[in-house]
């Protein structure tokens, strides 16, 4: 069960999307060049179908306010993957 205030939930959304991406690509959403490079780079995701990629990219938004709640991300992924 997830609990917390919206900023913490946005972090949970990002973390879950990053783990999903790691499972598919064997590395996280950003290259491991260093913290400044990671902060400046938003790499396109390959290895996922377009619908799943769009959901994951939205969950990885650098702006926590733009991330969908984790429950919505989960619902979108479940619906998309059932097709």
C-alpha cells in the first residue's frame, strides 16, 4: 500500500517506472555519466512498445507535478498490456 503526501507519491511513481525500465533495458532511464549529465539529459526510451513507452515516459517526467499518480500508471499499464 502506498501512503504519503503527493510529492512522495510522485517519487514512488518515478521509482516504479525506473525499475520497470531497468527490467526491460538492463539500465535505468539515464546514462550513468554523472549527476550533472543525468540532470541535463532525458533519454528517449527504446525497447518498449509505443503505448507502454508513453506511459513510462510520463511517469519519468523530471517535474513531479506532471507525473500521473501511481494508481493511474498501473491501470494504464494493465489495460495496455492486456491488448
